[in-house]
């Protein structure tokens, strides 16, 4: 157990008491097996299961300032060191050999002369140097040799390149991440708890959550009693049903559940995609599997029972996909049994219904409603069914300026109304010149909003609550398997402030109403204590999570965080492994821009050092053969970069030879907080650094100091994961990709597009322009708690807000959100404030939403959201539920009918 705890500490993790007791109760063999598996999973999570060796082994000190000069020296040495050449020192021939690693040809006499001071000393071999360049096999300036440990000094000359390597002080140790014991008495119980949580989510699952769902489904009880009556997320619903249909033991029972769980035609299509091994998001079509006859009949029966107009309209949205689905469903084989389903496929296929064989289908189509009509080009010609879609009718009304008619139509589908609110208000202002809202909208809006999901609701609120100007840049994130952002100039007239304010008031009222419903008030009113971090305002509410990168820390796209090293250095890393038989050249690069987004420089394989080593690249690998792969690093000094005129540093990963990331065996990148060691692995105090290589681990990659690690995935070739603001010392998590074509990708080639995209994203995610985790957490806390503590961003003060006996939830929430009218203010050091809040949380806490789980509290019951784990995790009882940002969003889902 002691050895396991030491190994975990070396990876930045610690066992909580319940988990330690459970492991200690295992027999020695069981403990060893569990320990090996646990360490292996942590290593994979942190990227520490790979060998991370930079090209210049003494990185960062041994990286040359002028890479081209070093390359020229190597080429010259190669040309001069052919076997027929004489000794490069004295000119004699014979008794010639090539020295490693410089490859200079010298005779034994000249080599012996360099070590004649103490030729019999035990380490005399260290004293021999090449008489041509002065290098020996232990030169840290050589990219193919590792440096030997030397006595540490505050600053010392780096051998082989004549520069001075300044050793920085180590920062504070990274906090240990507590490991908790899972719920339940065994793996099956634990899987059931995780499964229940995932199925209850009301927002699309992230890549990590989808992987968890696939992992726990095989451990679920073969009986289907655990399957809830409602699975809110349709993609999750399709994935679960497909998994049950593929299992022989559960397939018959699962078929009987399909009518209850599939209520749209698109749900059927998602199920077909998932059943065939694809993703139910319908973005990347798989090769559809043939279906058993029983399943075909069940699915056609579901389609036949749905409203015919909505079925045909849903199918037309994805015409090509449904044409492929018809090849495995064979709808006309059962046209007599399921006529409305057959007509819907006829609409999609444009089937000619003339002729005696299809006469009965004409009768079925004629009775499907006014929006379904039969179209014939000429008398006696082909007769084909067609449908007037909801979207086309809406666009017709908006194009004619009939906002009253468009409002009436959109109120039939509240989700579409909220998605089009911004455009509806714009069109109304453009056609009428007034600053009010379309007639009837404000009266009908509160009732309509009760049926809208949290995503569209929060999106519309975030868009309308901030005034905009004509001509400003807008950024769009098209739905897809990878995150692509497109910016454009928006020259349309903005929404009038009065109209936006009126609609925002209705949206905010609905948000507060939902918060009160989910706040869990007792019969006597709100009770208990909530603890919040004001820094949650920097975390954007998650959106487009289907395309989010799988990351160590689930930072929502668009969020801002302080740089991990503060004013100290920052290390970026990239590791990849190419598939056998295919060379893949990825490049880790940094593009630098000034405050006006003018390109000022770069640090990549073409320029290893920038601005007096304010940015240093570890060297360019052009391939990454398995099993080792390849690793590249870039060290950044924010203070030096800012003094060099750079305001923004854009991290970029490029596929130089145009191989998409999803074809790689393994690829990930991230951020490390360096430990302040020099190239020899020693710190400023002369001691060997804890991050120095041990057991095959690179000294440049200390898993305990990994602050973020994310996978490179999808059919993308250029990834832009973050933008560093060197003046504000913050990092904007962008998690997006740049669409490119051709090969030979590098920063300089794409510098203009990279700068424009980064500038657009920086403006798009300006604080206050989107709904944040703070907006959600503060409303939930105010609605369900008697008092709320809010810790300031600097951690040195905390304000307490007590809800008055007659104070409305709206007023209390406004006080907490806007930071006025607090009942108590405590100040002190960050440690003192954390201790005080820990006491409040442990005594009567019911809800906490924090950026860092750094409160040293023992907390038995409640709900917790924290971005980064910390000491609080070690003190959580079994009845404390950990929440993700998506869970907070799900609290604002509409109530079930």
C-alpha cells in the first residue's frame, strides 16, 4: 500500500480514506493487480504512458538560437568526414576514426592529446573532446545525446552553445487530485449508478461521457427494469436502444419499448445509425447493417403511427440518409400494412404514384393533410407526392415582412421560435421601423418558453442581452463531428434595445422560475448554505459538446482561465504516434500577434527561439513511428513575450503533410506548468528535480504538473485549442479547428487566417456576451438556499447574502448576481477565506459551485460542481453528488408534461 501511494503521489494523485480502506482489504495479489490497473489508467489520462523525448535532449537550454547554423555545421561535418578524408586536425591519413556524436574524422594521436592532463584518471574518458569542435559524447548541446548531471548553479554556461541557462525558481507544487471510491457494493452497482446519471442528462453527452456510457452498458442488468421511462437526450436514447437491440438476450424486450421511446422519424434514423455502429448524431454516415424482419416491422410501425406531416418533413431534412435507410427498411414490402410510412418514403424518393399498382397509395396520400399534396407536371403524366415544410412557410412569411403571421406560426413550435427570436425581432424592426416587438409575442412568449429546452433558451438570452452594432463580426459554429468556427461581417441592422430588453425580461423570468422549481425548497422555504466562486463568470455554459475535444479538465469552449504558471513560464506539449506504413508529421507551433492582431512572429520548427528565448521550441520531428511516437514542446515566458511586443500567443497544432488527426494511432496535446529545473534536471537549490526522468519518464514531462491534456481527433488538420492573452495573463479555451486544403501546413502560411479566427473568437467570447456557469449556479443557489456565500476572484474575501423572510426569489437572485446588498463581508488571506467557507459548507452546506475544489471541508450531503479537483474531494461523503457543467444546464430543462 505504501508503494502504491508513493506511485500515485508521483502522478499527482492521492487516495481518499474510503478508497484506501477498500484497497487495503484486498489480498496482496488483488492489491497488486488493482494498483497496476489504477496506475495504468492514470498514466493514460495524463499522457504519462508515453515516452516524451524532445529532439534536443537538453531542452530548453540546449536549443540553439540559430537552427540553420547548426544544420549547416552538421552538413559540413558530414561532407568533410567521408572515409577517404584525412584527419581534420593534423591532415595525416591512416588510423582515422569518426567520433560520436559529431562524426568528425580524427586520428588517435590528436584525440589523445585532448585528454593528456590526467590520462589515468577513472573518468579520463570524459576529458577527451573532439579537436575540431570541442564536443564529447556527453555534450547537452547535441540533439542526439542526453546531458550528464552537473552541479547546479543559479546560472551557468550551457555546454556546446556558449549561452547562459538561467534556472528559474520552482513554483508551488501542483495540488494532488483525490481518488474517490465509486458508489455501490461492486462493479455492477457502480455501473448502474453511472448509467443512471448519464441517462438522466438533459444535454448531449461529451466525448468522455459517451465513452463512459459505452463502457458501463455491458455491465448493466440484463433485465430492463433500470431503463427509465424517459431518456431526455435523443442521441443517448438511440445509443442505449441500439446496444440493447444488438444483444441477443435483450433484443426481444427492447423491440417492445421502441414505440414508447421513438417519437419522431429522426429518432428512428438515429437508431439505425447507432445499430450499424455509427454515431447517432447523424453526421458521419456508417454502412447500414441489414435488419432482422421483426425489427424492420417494428420500426415501420413506429413511422406509420407518427403524424404523417411531421414524418415526411423530418425525412426531407435528411433526404439522402433516408434514401439509404429505405434500402434496409424495405417500406414498400409492407405498404399494405404501413401505408403512411410508405407514402413518406415516396415523398423522399419522389416516387411516381400513377398507375394501378400504386392507386391505393394515392388515396393514402390524399388523406394525409393539407400540407401534403400531389404534383403532376401534365395530364396523364407522373404523379408525385410533395409537402410544404414548416421551415419554408416560416421563411416565406419573414421574407414578406409578415412578422405577425410568422409569430403565430412559430408559436406552434416554441423551440423554433426561440431559435429565430433574434431574426424575428430584426425583421420586425426592419419592416416597421419601430423598436417594439411583433404583435402578440410578449403575451404568448411566457407560455411558449415553458416548453423550450435549456440550450436554445440560454443561447437566445445570451445573444439578446448585449447590444450589438451593424457591421460587427459574428462567429458561427456549424454542427459537425469537429468544431469549426466561421466569422463574418454582420451588416444587418441590430435588434432595437427596447425590444431586446422586453424579450430578455421574459427569458430571465423563465430561467428564474425553472431555478426555483429545481432548487429543492422545503415546505418551510429555502434552507441551507450555498458556496459559490465569482470566477465562475469566466466559464461559458457548454455548447456544441458533440464536437468538444476529450480533455483531462472539461473546460467549456469559450471559457477564460488564468495562465497555469501565472507570471512564470508555461510549457505546451504535443505527442503523436503514426500508423504503421504511413508517415505523419505534426507540428506544435505558436503564432504571436500584437494588440491590433498584427502578426509579430512565431515559434515553430522554422524558428526555434523567439525574442531572446521568450519562446523556445524543442525541435522538429518529421515522423513518429510506433511504439514510441514523438513529442514536441514549446516553452513560453509571458513576461518576456509581452516585452517583445506580443499581446496574444495562439497555440496551433498542424498536420504538415495533410494527414487528418483521426487517422493517427494516438495524438494529444496540452499544457504543463514547468517545475523550474534546468537542462541537467536540477533546480535552483541544486537538488535533483522531482520531474527528472526516472523509470523511462522524461524530465521535461512531469505528470504531476499537467494542467490540461486533450485529444486531437476528427477529420481536421489544423487545431487551435487556446489563445493566450499575455497582458491579462489569461488563456481562452477555443477548442476549434481551421479548415485547410493541400499540404505543407505551417503557421507562416496560415498566419492571416489564424489571426482573424483567433481575433473573432476573442471578441465572440467577450465576458458578458454569453450565458455562463455563474449565471446558472447563482440562480440555483438563490432559489434553493437560505444563505449564499460568494468568494471573490482573488480568494481574499467572501460576501454572505441572507434571504429575508419576505424577500422574493427574484430580488435575492438579483442581489447575488449583481453583488449588492450583502449581509456580511469577510476578508483575509486566501487560506483563511478557504478555511472559513469550508466550515460553512461542512456545517450546513447543500450546494457548492467552485472553480477549484480547494476548500478543506468534510461535507456529507449536497451537490458539488468544481472544475478542478482539490482537497474538498477528499472530504466528500457518499451522499455528495458531483455535477458537471452540463448537469447545471439540465436543471433548467422544462418540466415534463
